């Protein structure tokens, strides 16, 4: 036993022992460390100085002179002077040199520590932001990147724009991630601060009271909505009595929206992620390509929705406003609070707040102080046309009064948004339509059965058990026999351990659908819902396919509302179940096919049907990015000939919707000259039905 221990000790390397010895010295305190460092320094400096003296060719020859020369060299090296003379003189010189050395070292140390502390404090992001009219982002999630990207685009014509981000991560880490994901920020300056967003004292660091808008990002985890509500309360506490910024937030569960609305206050806007996503999935399922239209409308790269005040157009009817601009598309009116139209609408002398009318009656009059809602490139590009726009009445056609035949829909997969999607789809499909649901998991199937047994369904819902990632299941289902299909990702809680979840399962399902399409030589209109926008780039789908990424959609909506608070009411109307929404209609329902016309003629044809025409989609370009044939707000002087498969993008009542024209009385004093050859207050055409 003893021999083995001795052998092991001899075989051990010297480096760990030397390191252990050094750690022991350091741990014994500052005085011991200074002593050892002094000895080590002398052990190196004294022999080296002696070697230098003795190596000099003209050096001293006597022993006493050599000792003095070594002393001078050591003193100069160690910055203690190296003075020679009487012993008392040398001693006092060394003492003064040591005092000076100690003073200078201490001063340098204090300055260094102070700078390090300041750098660390800045790195922690704990200093107050002294900005005004900046945009504040509270929280950290995948939303932060598209929101900052869109804000940078929106601020491209604004000097000294500032975005302040308060998140739970390290300041430098947040800045690095944003720089990697977003890239150059142009004229926009980014400020990051680190801290929890539920503490009013921490929220005050980003000066929300002086901000032009505060965006509360969604929070990951089961308590995400509760965290959003607490953050909204923290904002209210931080700005109480010192300001009233516009606050925009989003919740994942509609049951928490009421609490979030109360926490956000009267100037706040809270979006319901699940509801908005479900509505857009259902709308796009009925009208393929609609997601591309919303993408063009919601991002800041192109034309967006603005509200403008133009006193020169006061007294004009809405029908006249549709053709008043050549490079802007009018879609509604924003009534001034207390206006004559507002008083007549509620009968109470005005509601006290602005009221939005999307696609109102064509004889509605623009009152004094009212604003025009339109789609244009920028808020300074909405200028009336210099001369009346030409309209070719010979090209205008009456739309066919045909009923849309029943259709067969397929829903692959299931998540907690599926019941909302089915309800929205049921309100839009023709009577007699059929929806087939393919899902697995006991809880998913029970929920699907409850949806199928709901009373007063316009469509029949059939539920089948099966794995949507199994190609044999898709073959047995005869997927390509359906008119439309929706692919949903499962929630994590609804999947078995080790199984594919979320976007992973969706990508595999899309691979199988793509293989079936290629084998049959035909395409299926598929709407795919995803949770991560990066998964969309991996999707094996044809160019121009419809993808709904809920997080990105809400990010775009929040950014638009943050830039213009009036747009909250606009998007409420566009995504409502009973209002006027965006549709893709056959161009042949508006103008003669193959007949070259100015786009103003298409707008006039839509006006006669009670629709706002805002763009078109060309079938020959549906696979050509980045717009995939979608053109919003074209110049009304532009001439083109539509083919039988081209579409016109319109704002019109949906199927079964009660229109604004049926809900509101005619505004007193409205001019009767809005529609030539038509009685005032009346709309011809089908009114948006099929």
C-alpha cells in the first residue's frame, strides 16, 4: 500500500501542485500576496541588473562601484529612484518614491475600477432613458425582431427616431441578437435596458410617460397572459399622472382580453392573437391568396393604411372620394367626435370619440373635421388628382347573380385555435358545404366531436381519427378531391412523448401533400398555420402559397397601431365577423375580360356594386415573388387588361354580413349627386354576396 502511494505521488505532474500553491498564496490575503510579489520581482530584477552592469564594456571596475551601479539600475527599474549618497538620503529617497508609487497606483486603480463599474452598469442597462416621442418595447420574445424591423422601415423618413427595449436579458446580448436578426437600423437608434417589466420602477427606466407608443410583447409560458396584464399595470403605475402614451398589447387566450383591456386603460389596445389568427385562417381558406394581400397591407414595405384630413374635399360624398385620388385608394371615413353624422348615428348628440365607417354608403358625406381612411404609400402622398379620372363605361359589366356552390374543406391537425377556425369558416362557406377533420389524440377528438355536434351549422363536420404525417392516411383520405385544405400544428400538450410537435409535424405533412400534388399533376389550395416564421422558409410548398404565422401577424398589427392609433378601429373592422372585409373577387365581375381599361374604371365598377376596389392579383404572376401577383393601390391611370383568372381585391361585405348601409340611416343633408342615374341612399348590385 505504501509503495503504491509513493509511486502515485512521484508520477503526479508538477503543474497542478504549482497551481495549488499559487491559489493558496492568493487566498491568504493582500499583505502576503504583496510580499510574495515583491520577492519574486527582486529575484528577477536584481540578478538581471547585475548582469547588465557586468556585461557593459565601459562599466565600473571596482566592487563598490558595481554595487552602486546595480542599485541604480534596480531603482530605475522599480521606479524608486535609485539615488546614491549618504544612507539617510538614500533611505528618504526610497521612502518618497514608494509613497509616490503607492499614490499613483491607488489613483490608477480607483480610476480603473470606476470606469469598470460604469461600463458594467451600462452593460446591465440600468440607466434612465432621457428621450421623448420614442417607441418603447416591453418584454422579450420572437416578436421583437419583426416589430423592430417594421419600425425601422416606418422611420426611414424620420430623423432621430428612437426605439427603447426593456427585456429580462443582458443589454449587450439583446443588442447582439437584434443586430444579427434585423441588421442595419438606418436613421433609427436602438436603446436596450435590462430588467423585469412587471416592476414600475424598472419600467420607468425607458420613460414610457414621454413615449409616442408602448408595445407590450407576448410572454412565453403558461402564465404569458398574466405577465402581459401585470406589465400593463406596471406601465400604468409608472406613468400615473405624468403622461398618457398609446399602449398596444396582445394576449393568447381570449378569456384574458377583458382583464388586459382594463389594465391597458382607455388609450390602450389589446389584440386577441387566437381570434385574429383564426379569422384570417378561415378567410384565407375561402379565398386563397388573401394572406398575401394582408402581408402587403400590414408591413411598411409598400403601401399602408393612413388617415388624412383634407378640408378641400369636405362636403363630397364617399362615392366621389373613391375617384378623388389617383395614387391612393379610399376605404372609409373617420368621423370626428360630435360631428353631425356621429350625432345622427347614435341619437345622443355624439359619442364623444371618433367613429370609423369602413366602406360606408356611397352617399355618405365627408363632414367638417372628418378624416379620410385610405391606402397610400406614405402620409404625405395622399393628394387629390389634378384632373378628373377617365372612366370607360363600356368596359363595366354587371356581376352574375349566381350562388356559390357547396365546397369540401379538409382540416388536417388540431390545436386550441381549431374551434375558432371552424366557427369562422362555418359563417363564410356556402350552405351544404362539408368539412372533414383528421386528427388524433383523445382530447383533440373529443373537442372536434363537440364542434361537429354544434347546432345551427351551415356545413356538415365529419371527424376522422388518423396521423396526418402518415402518407397512407392521406392516400386513404383522397386529399386532392377536396376544394380547400387547412394544416394546423398540434399543441405540445396534445402530443405523445417523442412525437413530432408544432411546426415539425406541419412540415412533414406539407412534404406528403407536395408529393401527392406532384404525383397527380394538380395543386391543392392549402392554408398552413405556423407558430415560427423561420419554419415558413423551410416549408415545401409552391411559391405564393398561403401561410399564417400568428406571431408575425400580431407583430405587424401591433406595429401599425403603434404608428397610428386610429388603425385599431380599422383592423377591428377588417377582422370582424359582420363587417366589410377584404376579398379576392373575379375580375370578370367588374370589367370585360381582355379589354384594356384604366384602373379607375375598375374602381367605378366596384363603386356601383357598393365595393371599394383597392388592387388586383394577376394569375400569370402568382408564382413570382416577392408580391406573387398582388398589387395594392395601383395608379388609377394605369391601363391593363384582365384575364378570366385574374382577381380584383375589394373591401366588401362578407357572406351573410349586415352591412353598414343596412345598419345606419342616411346622413341628413347628404348630396344626391354621388351616383349618376341612381336614387340617393340606394346601392345596386349584389352587395358582396355570392
